[in-house]
C-alpha cells in the first residue's frame, strides 16, 4: 500500500459502551454526517468506478443511513430504493434535498428484504456488513435482488481493524463516552465465502489504507496511515439463479 504502517497497538475496548445496533444509529444520526470519518472519505475515493454510470439504472441501497449514496445516485439519474432500520438515520435522509426522488424503506435487514427478486441493476451495501451477524443469508438476499447482468457493490470496514480492537463507534457528546452500535468481528474469509455460497462471483476486491494526503484532511486517519481501513468488493451473478454451488450453505432468511 506504499505507506509505512503506523504503530499496531490495539485500541482499548474496555471504555466502549456497546449498544444494540439500531438504538446506536438512532443516537448517532444527529451528528453522523458532520463527523470526521476517514472510512467514508476513503470509500468516496474508490467506489465510483465500481458502480459505473447509473443514469437510468435501478439501484438498491442496502443500509442507506442518512442517504449519502442514495441521494447522489438519484441525482445522477438512477431510480433508487434505500433501506435502513434506523428511523433517525432515515429521518435525516428524508430531510435532504432530492429525497423525494428516493424510495426510502424502513426495515431490519436481518429479515428477508421487502424488495422484489431480479429487479436491481446495482445492489449497493456500504459500511453495513460489520453489523450483520448472519452473512450467508444476507449475501443470498443481496444476490436475490440483483438482475442477472447486474452487480453487487460492497464496502466495509476492513477486518484488520478488528485486530486493533476497532469497531464502528462515536463519542456521545452528552456523556463524552465512546458508544459502539453492536458489531460482529468477521474475517476476510467470512465475507468471501458468504459471497461464494450465495453464488456470487468476485470481480473486484481491493483493500485501502489512508495515506498522508488523507490524514492531512482527516485527523482521525492519522493513526491508521498505511493500515488497511477499508475493503471493497464488486460481485456478479456467476452461475444463474438456480442456487448456490454444490455443498454451499447459502440459505434464504427465515
Ligand atoms: C455506518 S452506517 C452506513 C450508512 C450508509 N450506507 C453510508 O455508507 O453512508 C450503517 C447503517 O447500517 C444500518 N444497519 C445496520 N444494521 C442494520 C439492519 N440489521 N437492518 C437495517 N439497517 C441496518 C444502520 O442503521 C446504519 O444506518
């Protein structure tokens, strides 16, 4: 990755208040957009080419949060359906300019997605997977939505962050405490095998670390310079829609 790695000392998780994921994002929503977020900044440098031109395409934004991607894609001419379970994150998204052009749906993604099969040219899922416990079922749902000639595009906090004891978290301005919406420490192989068992083909996989230029814009990135912060995948339907490969464990959500 071209940069020398910073100290690998793990963060201390003992002062982290872990809360249920939905409740955590309901609290985070108020200041989520205004935070210094190196993960978001890094992702915005790399994701665009994997989505390609979206004008006229039908796009699902799975775990849309405050609408960062959904609103931009709609402004670029896509027909966007955006799903999240946090009412407060959705409220932020719905209040933004252009929100009337997006179909926002409140839904818990641990349950089958309330969206039609084979209907989306792009299925986008950004910075959500680390909150999903059952990856096989989740990836099967991503694939179910995707048209045979479409693509699933994913970004997620790099599993190497888990090795430093890092998870998605914010500082509660009221208490000054670090608060972490419940996360699940998946490894790289968990993500890849969930995709494989869902019958998705890996077309692109890349790992990204902040460099000095990003650290100059993001104080929070400084201690992660040279350390993999972000994982990006682009997946396509590999073998038709007749189910996972032999021996696969992919299953629809109950
Ligand atoms: C880090 S934010 C990312 C938001 C947006 N995708 C982005 O990149 O800006 C993670 C989002 O995933 C949502 N999320 C996590 N688990 C979920 C679940 N089981 N069902 C629905 N939404 C979920 C959270 O509510 C939150 O809005």
